[in-house]
C-alpha cells in the first residue's frame, strides 16, 4: 500500500525554481523521485526558452544613480534622453514621446507597450512595488519582454522602485542617462510526463500543473501546491485504475508565458486529448475555490451541480484562465483550471512572501477530494460526457488573450 504523503512535495519544492536554471533540475529530481517512490514511470521533454545575460545596467538622473534593473530581451542602450511622464495610455495622445524615455505610472501591459512603440519612444521605465516598501524586505522585480511585446518592436526597458519614481517626479527630472547592455541567449526547460493507461486509450484526460517559480519567489503557493495536487491525483489513480488513459504533466516555464504547455500542446496536438484539468494554486487557508472552464457551458453547469451535490463551495464559470489550460483550449481541447485563490489581504505570490505560510493540508485535500469526484465521473463514464469543442465565444477570448 502506498503511504507517501504528497503534501510533503510543497515543502520540498519551496525554493526559487526559475525555468532553465540549475534549480529547475533540482525540482525535476524531486518530482521524479516522488514518481519513482510511487513505482511510476516518466518521460522528460526539453524545449528551448529565450533568455538574456545582462552585463551592465544603470539609470542616472540629476547625478543620482537610481537602483534599476533592465528588462531581459529588451535590447541595448547607452544614451541620455529627455524624460516624459506617462500617467496612463489615454495620456499618450497629449504627449510627444518620440526619441524620449517614458516613465510609466501604470501597469506596462501589452497594449500600452504597443502604443508607446508606435509613437517612437526610445526607452521605457516601469515601476515595481509601492511607495511603502521597505527596501530591505522587498525585491525590485526582474522582468523580460515576451514575444508578444517584441512583435511591436524592441524598446530598452528598465524597472525602478516606486519610491524612486516619486523622487524623480518631485524633482521634475528632465533627462535620464540610461545604460543597458545584454546578450540574448537560449536555455532549455523541461516538462515531466507520466501516463496511466486505461482500457479506453483513445480518449485521454490530462492533468497538468506548472512547477517553476518567478525570481525571488520560493513558489510554495504558486505553484508547488498545484504540483503536489496532481501528484496526489497520480497516486490515487495508480491505486484506482480508471477506464480512460490519464496523462500527468508537470510543466516548466509557465511563468515565462506558458512556454512549457505551448510547446507540449503544439508537439502533441494529434494525441487523443478529450479534456485537460489544470491545477494552479491550492491549499491556502483564506481563499475560495474556482474552476475556469475553457469549453462549453455544460461543463461549468455540471461542476456547479456536482459541487452542490457533494457540498463543496465552488465558483465554476466559462472563460480563459492565464495558465497551462489555455494552450490546450487553443488547439481545440476543452480545458479546466482549478485554483483556490487567496483574498486580496491574504497570501501573496510572485514575491519573497510566497514562502509556504498560510497553507494547510486541510484545504489541500478539500480541493483534491472534489477534483477526484469530478474526474472519477469523467474517467469512468460509459460515454464521454463532454464534446470536444471550444465555443466561438471562448475562441474569441483566447484570441484576445494572445493578442491576435
């Protein structure tokens, strides 16, 4: 009898796990050791990810050197530029930013980056954190431009702290000297795959979670918990063989733009996938359980009825969830993302605060037990209960998500 406690994987994975790093290999070894302890088999698929080595980065205003980090893949610059304050995207119509540096006071989303590029800016300065941050207890974010940014052009970009942006504005800074020197490189990340064969092998249900983290984050909540959740489901289905074949995938490089799931879904688009069940963050004490369904309303309705039947509070809805479910929906496979989302005042992700606090086995197993009930029904049904179809409304949302 298998007595391994899969929740221990959360603690074992609580360290920074950047895709393509030595720490990623450490995480792979930990996950695959759990699989071996369960007498399971696995394969590892590598895929290429873009990266940069930043050699030099500095931002100087009024002879003051400001703490700054360059965006990876954003190119090189060594110039003194006029500074323009961009309060929001609507303000761009009132500004001349051509050949200037833009200090952006709002989120640097894809649309804003596109509009800044169209208007010929030479550099972007983005803001990390809040005015109240203690520099000894918070980190200046490290960012990378993604392919979608680069479709609009490569603009040298910098990240500074909110308090430094405040100082620049109060000082009415007119010019900044920017230096960014970097070399673009390629690295390899990996997906871990294990399969449990069923008697019905032409209808595959896929369980997924990502195991990487962002810089400075130990990633206990996001997403060691999801990785442990599908490990528990793997353990369960090794002991309770389903009718249909199940494929379990721990994805790399989700935090870099779903790169692991994009690569895998593209390579395996001809496989007999019928449903994808992704898990992205569970086990938090203060939070709520949701399931975003990139598929028919029928699936969300089914989940709602089932949750009431078993007494599990779940908000099920149709839409697009920004995780590894989306690339599968994009190739036509109905895909779900389960998560237990923290409240605004609760546990945090994407920072050093994601260190394993405020998580519990109690809520870990509550979410798992409901997913087991749902997946048992699907995996052992006489006829597969859901069509392999993505409604047009969901396709439109996916296209919008990808900026098409």
